[in-house]
C-alpha cells in the first residue's frame, strides 16, 4: 500500500529532497472518499461518489516553496518529483523518529458504513416537510455531502502525523413565490463526525427554517437605506468575523502588506468588549482536526484580547519567516495544492449582555438574523454583505421584516463600534475560498450591537 511504502522510503526521499540545500522537506499523502447526493424537483437528480488518492512533495528553500504532486504515487514517480524539486541528487541532513501523532474523528454513525438509500431518506424527509407549507413553495433543493479524508505528513524534522477526518454537510435551499415576487430561504448544518448529526438536529428542523425564511421574505417590506444601529443576532453566524475581519489575521496576507492589521500587534483594534479566537481543537466542529495539513497539532489561538490585537495565524512557511512556531493554520484543499494560512473555527467570544435586553435598549435600528454572501477588501476591511433575513427595530421592539437589504461597512470600524455583546453564541458552517482553494470552516458570534452601519435598501 502507498502509506506503508512512504513510511519505509520517506527517509531516502527526504534526504534526496534536501540534497542541494533547503530548510524544510515534506511528504503529504491523502486519500479521500466523497459522496454528494442532491434532491431537486421532488427526486434525487444527482449522485456523486468517488475516491481520490495522491501524494504531494514540498521543499522550502530560501524562503520559497517548490512543490510537485502525483496521482500515481509509485516510488519511481516520487523520486522523479524529488530530483526535479531538488535540482540534483545526493543526500541531505534530515531527522527521523522525533515525533508521531495519530488522530481520528469521534463518531457513532460512520458514513462509510451506510448505503445511498440511508442518505436519500434524509433528503426526501426534508422535501416533504418544505412542500407541506403549500403551493407558494416553488422549488426545494437539498444537498447531503459526506467526506472521509485520510492524511499522513512525514517531514524532514523527523515528525510523522496521521489523521482521519470525517465530515457531513447538509443544506436546504427553498424558493417561494407569490404575485410575481420570488424569495429564497437557506439553512445549513454540518459536523466533524458522522450521521449522528441528524440526532442532534433533525432534517425537518433545517427544512422548517429555510422554508419559513423564504415565506417570511414574501411578506417583508423593502429595506430602507441609510445609517442605522445594527444588531447582529447570534443566529446570523460568523460571516462578518470570518470575511470582514478574520482574513486580516492570516500571516501570509499580513507579510504581503495585504492586511489592515499589519504592524498592529499590541494596538487597540476593537471595542474592549471584543475577543476573537481561532480554535481547531473544538470537538465536532466543521473546521476542526487533530493535525493541520502540515502535520502541526490543532491549537487555540487568541487573535484579539479585549480589544487589543495579540496574534496572527501562521503556517510553517510564514512562521519560519519570523522565527516563530506555526499556530496549526496550514491547510490545503488537497494533495494537489500547497498549504497556506487558513482559519479553522473562528469566533467572537460571548459577552455578558442578554440578547433581548440589547434589542430592548435599541431605539431605532436593524436586526440581522441571517447573513448572505458578500465581498470584502482585506487591505481596507471594507465589505458589502447581503441580509437574507432582517427586521426593523423601533423603540426597542422588533416590528416588521425587510428584504433586499445589504450591510455596507468596514470590518475594523465595526468592531470598534460594538457597544454590546450577548452571552449567546451562534455557529455557521462554510467552505472558505482563498487562492483558488476551498477548506471547511465554522464561524460564530454572539449577538452584537454596532452603533452605526450603512444599510443599503430599495425603499423609495
């Protein structure tokens, strides 16, 4: 088998890799089994299943990365990659047997042990629940994706790490129509684990949220435009913290001068009510793992502590450039990609305020319950986000729903302007895209009140 061959030959491969010099060498093995089932138009219309296996080899030399990979990982093919990257042959100094870590995913219903009919049953249940709301529901799309990923990293530091990562992601997209107006409702859930996900949250509950959101927006009024106090519900998930702020803490963007947080360690960058954490050690979350894709053990990294910037996220390469240790944020989409700095489970820590009291104390503002997609400039922190579900707040009370709204603002300024933080914490899952790669993440925030933010609307 490939893994056994790599363990046996890794010393020879790595010593040849470093034969012409270099600071670091690495062998990355990956085997992925993926299943994706989709329901649309009342039937299962797409089923994708497959296995992908390959090996990537990386050399860091002079602060630069040299990389090659193969889907046919024979010893001969790997040696060809090694000689190409090293630009020569011979033997360099490496360490062996310094450290070994083995990880796995805790679960009770293993996706590798159930068939397609078991998977399909959840999709049909959701479709039935969503369409039970009546003929205003015009389209229901349900997707269930499960992925088993086995990785192994062997490097020139003498470290060998293995991890088995199993994830399940489930989402429902509903389109409702009335009098020519169409509105969309979306809801998702996911887990680092197995199909016990549906014992924690029933598929019908996911269907209910998505369908009721679409129907609610049919009754919503066009959103007003202008500056408003904004209350971001914990239910909104961590879209803003991830997109508008989180990428700015990634060391590669900082070192390239593409982050607004460059050279700001120790400076006040947010309200004293704000603490931001990235934590891959949380059990069962979509962005969790035992080791990252460079074999570094999962860690909890505090980025902002009570308003002050205290750290960045590093992979091995960015850490080497500053004489630091990796924070376990080196992640890659697959063996065909180099690892880069990425978030894992990123969140704003809960505060002490009651979410209901925050709303009651808001004279006039907007309550955002569900965020949609958006765009962010990591250099400036400026962003535009869609509001999928929002309401007006008048005299401390939630009055009516609004539609076609966008939030326009600046991430760092928004964190400075936070004047209340709830004791709740709401999580959302996603796939983070960066440099053409996607990796699973989870984001969260408590209920937050931001003094002023621009609402883009269509009310005339």
